[in-house]
């Protein structure tokens, strides 16, 4: 979050990108956070948090939809690399969430595997239905919360006492300010 403050204030330091640091990281990685985020080209985690090589373990799918490969990658980060923090990072104006709203409103089938994204994001759109305020942004926030809650049900990440070493949070990135706001603890 400190790095994000630098980024949003246009004071990025671009740390951990020098040759010496890269060479030191070649013998092993110890990233301090898993960022599970959307594929959106405007939300690159290393830039948004002003971090460099070896800092962030990043998994990205459209709308941070969980599939087996994404979940296996998150579990790998926790089990093998002992990363203590998972952040689900959604963002303003998410195209995957917008596409889901459009598909539900228009009852139009989406092609092939895009349909699996729509199916996964549909519960967030349903949850946001009837809320006051911006419909897309409400659905984005619901999608973040539901993704965090879904990850909490994964035995390796969530419930058992010895696994409480992993902290799971949800956050939303604002395209205009560049700021990240923690929305779900
Ligand atoms: Zn998105």
C-alpha cells in the first residue's frame, strides 16, 4: 500500500529492478504477497504497487475468476513459498464484469470459454442487483468480496487454525486516481 501511494502520487521509485538485485534473486524467490487480479492492461500489479523483481507473486485471470490453474497457483504460493498475504485486486470499470451484466441483461449467449467467465461472475452481478449507486461498480465490489470468500473456503487458505498465517484481503483499484482501496478484510 505504501508503494501504491508512491504510484498514485506519481512518485514511483521502481525498486528492485537493478542488475545486482536481479542476480541476487536468481538463487531463489521470496515474494511477500500474492496478487490475484484481473487481466486488464491498465492494472499491472508491479507498477500499481511500485514493486520490482521477486516482490509479488501475480496470478491474473479476467475478472479474477477462479479456475483450477489459478487456484493451484495460489496454493503453490502459500504452500511452497510461504507467502503470508493474498490480495484479490479488482478494479473500476472491469470489462469482464460489464460483459457479464450485458450478457445477463440481453440474454445473449457468450462464445465458448468466455461463457465460463460470465458464469463465474454472475453471482456478483446478482448480489449487486437492487443496490443503490453505480451498478457496474457495485458488481465489481461484490465480485471482489465473493472471490475473497470463495478463497476462504479453500482448506489450504482458509479455515484450519494452523493456516491462519495466511491473510486474505480484497481491494479495488481506481483507474483515475491510481489508488488501491482495501474493500474486504
Ligand atoms: Zn477487469
